[in-house]
């Protein structure tokens, strides 16, 4: 049987939705905005109606799932952290500017920003380590962030600089107009619903790494801890960067002492201080030490 004949036999019986949308044009009499004469799946005003919320939620779940599947992404490491943590060079520049202006309060804030900027560097180096070390595995581990600035930018930047792909799960927020520029374009997603974004953080994750942050970071962290504690998701490593920050912010011992959590609940996470310490812990947890040594061993 010829190739052309095979193609004819395997041809679609019906035109695709894309083909229909491309070729159909509404008659001029019914082309106005008040007309209902358009395909439902091309009618934005229809899709945005209140009753269509379940459909929009389904689409927001499906789109990132299908795209990641197409790109063969099966394992991710999630990096959480503050959008307000600056790159060290930016923090230093703002400190110099504040000192030049002589504003005492601005100088104090700028000095804090310089201190916290070390987390940008650690997130950047950690993402690069993950990307480089796992690139030779049969199934590389892909870094995923919330797609915004700060620690999220550092994570995507580290993966980008290491020559690997990374994912950004951006969400529509008033103060974050654009995703950071280091996300792999094919893997940069925009969300409306926080709940569905959270699902995509966890669906492929093999570990979660949490840097210092505010309400958003705490929301993500406690969501993961609660799901893990209650057995709603499988256990996976949860790493908290900067022990001093976390124990100053949350009195875990008090939660245990008052019976609000069990003593073994504090074993759901580990404190780490550096990118190297975090990756060493993870590769030991995943049993990758031997595999990485083999894949990086010299030939012969």
C-alpha cells in the first residue's frame, strides 16, 4: 500500500475545531458584538460568563498538564520564596542610593535587603546544581517556580544559565505584571485560580525547597505540610533554607508542646543553609549518588 493511500485511509472524518474556527466567517448581518452567531469555543464573552467557571477551571488544569506531558516532563523540584528578595547587585545598588540620600530608614531597609539577597544567590546556585546534575539522568529533574521576581526569578535564572529548561507557574497579580525573563517560553503558564496553580506545583514534584518569604510563601509551605501530614499526598523531601529565619518566625517547639502538632510532624521537613547541602540531601534521598557517579564517570 502506498504512503499516500495510507494517509487517505487514516485521514480525519471530521474537520478539527481549529480548522473550523479558521475557515468560518460570520455573515456581516450577524458579526456584531450582540450576536450569538459564533462557535462557542471561540466566543470569549461566552467563556467568561459566571456559569462557565467549571469549564475555565478544567481548562486551567488541562493546559499545563498537556503541555508538560508533550515535553516529557515527569519530575520537578519546586522552589518557593519571596518575590521581594533582590539580586545582590540590585540590593547593593539600592543601598548606595539610600546612603547617598541620607535617609536613615531607607538605609536600614536597604541593609536588610542586602542581607536577604544571599538567598537569591543560593536559589540561583541550587537551581543550577539540580539542572546540571540531573541532565544526564534518564529522566531529568526540572525546576519549577511561581514565575515571578525574587527567589522565583533566581530559580529560573539558575536553570537557564545551566542550559536547562525550567517552568514558571505565573498568576495574575496586581504587582506582578510579567513573568520573569528566565523561564523556558514553552513552559511559562499563566493562572487565574490559585488552587489549580497549587495542584500543578505538586503533581510532578519530587521535592519542595522553601526560601524565606511572606504570606504567599507561608501559604504554599503550609499547604504542602498539611497535605503531607494528613496523607493526602505522598511524602517527599521538604527543605527550608535558613534555619534561623524559620525558627524565629514559627515556634515549632511551642506547637509540639501545646499539642497542636505531633512531635514527629517536625520531621516532615529539613533545614538547610546552602545550595550544596540541599542538593546533597536530595540526591542521597533519591538514591542518585551512584547513578550520578556512573553518568559522570570518564569513558574507558
